[in-house]
């Protein structure tokens, strides 16, 4: 709806039929065509190749069945020189954004499940998460016809003035290991497949 209000020609994809129903209801209230919401999976987008100028993927990849297939599909449906925006947690940090708690996400999953149980949190949802990282995505992007840019944002003001223990741990991981809590990427699709010239391989 936010993009539509700015004059964009928008389409939305969601695999859960109940969520699509809610999305269509919100669209009607906002004056957006509800038929632009479709019940489909990111791994199999119902659009022709090169359809869109921009694909927006915000906190989605940690929930899909196949991260590789979903990223490949987003690149497929964007036009040459079009862009894909991706935002997702980096699961090498000290924070789990869905539970909104401090946890060393680089620990083995069985220990993290125990952590959640000790806190009285449900673990079924936790088992559905894909533990992606910026290193994993960077390696994935190199197999696709894109130029990838990782975006770095300044620290929020509250992290500077009243930094909690969680914030301090996150900042330390970021500064020492260059691991962002929330990884943001902009991919630009190439006009043609990348190739290495013969001159560049000469010794």
C-alpha cells in the first residue's frame, strides 16, 4: 500500500491464503486493487521474466522453503538494470527479531531451542526459520547475473545514548566481525551475463 500511494504499479505475493485475504481487505480500504494480491510462493513467482523495475523483499528470506530458489526467482522477474532490495536478519548475531530477544544465534539450534523453552517461548515457529547470513547470500549472488551492494545504515540514536547490553553486544559484533544485525542488499541485474576477457587472464 505504501508503494501504491507513491504511484507505483504494485503486485504482492504471499503463500498463506489467510494472509492474502487480510491483504486484500487492507488493499480495498486503501483504494488499491485487491486482485494485485496473489497466493503464491516466492520460489515460483507467477510473472514473466523481466516484468518489474523493482522487487522488494523485506524480512522474507528467513521464512521461505528454499532461499536459493526465491532469490533466483526475484532476479528472473526483474528487468535488466532493474533492482532487487533484500532485508533479512543475519543469524550470526546476538538478536532474534521475531522473538525480540537477545540470543547468540550462532549457537547450535538445540541450545537455542532450550534457551527459548527456559524463557517460556514457543519453539515450533523457531524450527521454521532459515538461518541465513550475509556471507551465505553474498556467495549466492555471485552465481547470478547481478551486481550486489550491501547497505550499511548509521546507528540509531537510542543505540548511542542509552545502549542496552543487547545493543552493545550487537555493536561489538558489527565492529569486530562486520556482521550487521539486519543485512540489507541492493542487487542490480546485469544487461548481459558477466564474462572475463582474454586480456584479463593473460599473465
